[in-house]
C-alpha cells in the first residue's frame, strides 16, 4: 500500500522526524501492509511513527544491555517497522531535527556509514548516505532533491 507523505514542506520542526529509505520493489514485497511513499530511482520512503518508537522503547526497556551498537539499533528499528529478519536490501535511517540531520546506512544487515547531528547540505548526513546508497543527483542540486525527498 502506498500513501503520500503527510506534509512535505521544508519548514524546521522542533521534534525530530524519522524515516527509512529502501528499495521500493523490496518494500512492496516484504512490507505489503506498510505505508510508504514512492521516491525516484526505485526507492521508497517509510515514515517512522510514534507506534514504531513505542516498540523500540519497549525493546530497549526489556533488554537495555543489548543497546550497545548501531547494528542493534538498526535491527530494532527495522523489526519495529515490520521488516522481516530475512530482509537484505539496503535501508537508510534518516532523522531530521531543525537544521540538523542524522543518518545510518544499513547494508546486508550491517551499518556501513553513520553520521549524528550534523548540518544539512550537499555533504550532510542524508546526501552523503544517499550517494553511498547509489543515488545519482544528475542535474539536481543534491541527492535528496533528485529523489524527490522532502521532510516536514
């Protein structure tokens, strides 16, 4: 099922906005009931909800000693979003809070790149991770724009 993202303006928010970017075809097969927004270049955006963060929080509360790595974090985020354990396509975690971004690129169920709370921009966390994911900016000013990726 595909739904458009709620508000897609470029206004700064106080609260962090979080989402996952992955291969659209894989998301359609492995997450048939999960809402996602199609992006350019065969990718899809899956916004993380308060319910997803509730599951992540309960997982951390149940086993705080396991929260020692980004690999654990990404596996927990993916599980909370409904990804099966066998999901092998790359997944990019994005967090946007005001003018700061964070990103974690998860490939073959391992973190291959991560940036925390850095300014947005051409070499900011999201654009850098999108390049690592294989996104080509072409004539667009950056990779985010090339995908049609906008955050609230």
